[in-house]
C-alpha cells in the first residue's frame, strides 16, 4: 500500500512538470510599432519618420511599402528612423492618396507584422463660395489656409477676376504673393452691392515648389435678392394712412362716391402686370427685376379707382438708400354698395436697394 502511494505521488509530480513544459512552449514574444507621421503634402518631400517599438528587446525591424525595397532598420532605445521622399511613394505621391508601410519584426519562431498609412493631403483649404445678391449689403467671406508638415512652399500667389456679361473671360489680377512659408492665410469679404446680377467673382490660389503645384479656386455667383413679404395692410375711412416701413413710406387713403385709391408725398408708383412688365410671378419677388421696372417707368404719386388684383410697383427713400416693392390690392369695400366703410386691403413685399459705399 505504501509503495502504491509513493508511486502515485511521483506520477503526479511528473505530470505537473510536463504541463509546465507545455505552457512555456506556448509563450511568444510580442511588439507593437507606431510611426509619428500620418499626413504629408506634395510639398513635404523629403521628410523623416520615427518608428517606436514597444519591446525593448527588439534591435532590428524591416520596412517595406510603395517603391521601397525591403529595408532593415536598426532599433536603438526602442526607436528607429527613416527618411522618405516622393520617389518612395511613387504613384501615391499625389493628393487623396495613401502609402501603406509594413513593419516586420523577426522573433525567430514567428514574424510580427503591422501596417501604417501615410496620407497625402491637400496643402490648401479653401472656404467660401456662398452666393451674394445684387444690391445687398450682406457679404460672403473667402479664405485660403495653406499648411505643410515639413517644408516651406517656394511661392504662393492669390489672384481674382470678375466674370460679367460684358467680359466672359477676363484675366486674373494678382492680389497677394508670398514665398518660403510653411503656413499662410488669406481672407477677403465680397459684398453683393459691389457687383451686378449674374456676375461671378473668382478667387484663385496657386502654391508651387519645384515640380509640384497645387491650385484651388472659389467661385461666388451674384444672384437676385428676394423681396420680403410683409403683413397685409389696410387703408380705410377710420385708418386713412399706412407706413410701408416704420417712419417712412407713408401712403394715404383717398375715397370718393365712385372710387377708392391712395396717394403719397414720398412713395412713387407704377401699375404693373404679370406677362407685361414682369414675365413671371417669380419676377414680382425679384428685387433686380423690380428695380429695372420701376426705373424704366413713368411714376405717379397718386392712384385712383383701384381694383382687386391690381399690382403697383413702388419706391421711396429709406435711411440713405432706396426701398423697392410691389403692392397687390386684395380687397376693396364701399359704403355705396352696403359695406360698413370704404377701405382697401393689400399685400406687399419689399426690399432695400443698398447703394455702393453705404
């Protein structure tokens, strides 16, 4: 019995020892590699990358990718370095492309590999291009931001041109130029009041270094400002005056036994129709169209015998500029036919035509 117990204990010790040997055979060394560069521009050739290894026991790694021939790099103090250029990227040395680098560490029993991407990005960021509006004081901002990661850009030039109905292909005019810079910023503001309907303002920036060039353009179209629809107005026996805007554009009710109308000392009117002065209903709300119609017309200060559905374009001075609008008669009442009072109800839309240098 005693011999069987000793034999059993010896067998258990041997089994545990065998299990320990199996576990040691399953242990593998490991390491992670990271690089300190993730983005470059076409102006950054050449540049250096640093590779950091997590395992202090690693003294060598292999780097491949792009046009690189497999290259062994010495690792010291858990770090290695490599200089890369456009030649190493080959066909990937262009904006919106990426070079994938592979690092390999040989642990004899197996290989540890990892991949790293370096993106080629634009050096120039362009912001702007919002439409501006003829006669409008609101502006559109334009900006170019230039930045490289490692190297100066030899030349940066900003230019501008205005395409018009008279000149569809004008030459660019230089606005600013700089040299030997890694960062650059250009900003400008464009006001609709300074341009005509259907003009297009074009900004262009060109960055150059050696054989490499990057260009960005911003186009700003000039559109027509829309009239603002106001709350309906009423002129009547009991309310015989109405201001189209506070403290300006006052019109006064006129009434006889047979007609209703209005007059003004500061507002000038012209009767208009869709299909005549205005080609479409949309034109009625187009400030540029309204200005053209009013300025081409013979204007009056009084309107008699208004009828439902009639439209009147108008203008009046307002805070150093000119307000333009269109008034549409929506209802006419008369005591002659039994209504409680004589009145005109109307809708109207208007907008300010700002003058240059205001």
